C-alpha cells in the first residue's frame, strides 16, 4: 500500500513534469500510474519519486522521470505501433512504453540486467514486451521494421543499423555525443530515404557500447 507521503511525492513529480513541458495526457497518465519503486533497489525506494537518475546494477542508471517522460512524449507513440528499445536497464522505460504501444522489443547488453528485467515483466504479467540479450547497436533485425526506436545510451553518431530498421515515416529518439560530456537528445524522422533531425535538448546518458556482457 502506497503511503500518504509517497502519494504526495508522486503528485509533486507529475506537477514538476507538467512545469517542464510534459503535456500529453497519455504520457502524464502512464507516468502517474507506473510505480517507479518497483524498478529501483530497495535501499533507494524512498527516492523513487524524486526527479533524479538513480544507480542500478552493472554501472548503469534508471533515468530521471523527466527524461523518461520527455523521450516518451517526443516518440509520439500510437496504440498500434511496434517499438524497439535499445537498453532495457531496470525495465522502467520499457514498462512505460508497453502501456502506450502494441509491442515493445527491448535489447540489453548486460545479461544480469536482461534476466532481472525479463523476470520482472513476467512477474508483472506483461504480455507485449519481448526481451533480448544482445549488442544494442545491432538492433533487432529479425523483427524490423519498427515504427519507433528509443535508445537509452549515448552514441557518438547516429547508428546506421538502427536507421535501417526504422520504418518509413518512423521516428527515433537518441542521445548523440561524447560520453564524458552532455549529449544532445535528437529526434530523427525517416521520410522515404531522407532523415529529418531535430535537437531536443541536453542530456547525460551512459555510452552505447559494442558487444554484450555475459555476466
């Protein structure tokens, strides 16, 4: 049962998201409904409704709610869409996406995180999320094309393999830049064979690395 203090924190978080330009009703609704506490370590659960990134296993982080909401809002997901997520992490962003899309295909390079997320989705009885342990930069070719792609790790440049897996009129959200500095969150729309790129703002993500970790 959620405590009164936690309810107040969640209300304040939603107000903070609105004050920062999150205005799509479906995004605000799912951000309010999904319990972020489920996706963070027990010792950090009292901070679950703070608008901050928090550490998870394997040297990764669960993104701050504002960044999750911002990326989700710019994806402009419709209920019939198939979404590819690169970087499952804790599964928080994945679960948010699953509430808005038809299917979510998520790729995680760390086997430990992949197994944890897979088991959590099973426990939550989610049926529209499909998980894969692999190199995220390769995408998920067998299931392409995707209507939307979201990358939750920074790349030095736009990954060509992911662009190839984006459907015509599809959209990708990805942070681009050096891992040691702030990156620029970019919205990439694919129109026939041309790309339209819009800068959204500065963010800080862990780097998108090649290969996969088997532990």
